[in-house]
C-alpha cells in the first residue's frame, strides 16, 4: 500500500512536468523560471532514485515493484528536459538583449 501512495504522490507531482516543458519551450524565455528551483527538484529526484537503489528491501522485491522507480526516473528525465530548455531559453534571452 505504501508503494501505491508513493506512486500517487510521484504521479501527481510529475503530471505537470511535460506541460511545463512544452510551455517553457514555446515561451522562448527564462522569465518567470528559476534555475535554482529546477536544480533543487532535480537533485531531489537523484536522492529519491538513490534511496530506492540502496534500499535492500526494495531491491530484493524489484521484480514486483519496478514501477515505483520507473516513475521517479520518468520525472527525473522531465525535470532534466526542463533544465535543458531553460539553458536554451537563457541563450535566447541573451541574444534578444543584443
């Protein structure tokens, strides 16, 4: 049951990331975005993934509970994509200032 609640939290939190990445990409600016916030979330997912990988109880049951780690990794990738879009948009902001 705890895995189901954890997945619900991760899916709820991560549901907005694809939309956020698309919005950032279309906006072509970093205005209203915080790199510090994105990095904090990114490293939070690193910690969450690491906690799963070093947990011997979870790893012993990995064949049955792989889906928990899957959602962590999926959100990690989405936040990483948002960071890359932020970097692109930062370059566009600098070009637009000139």
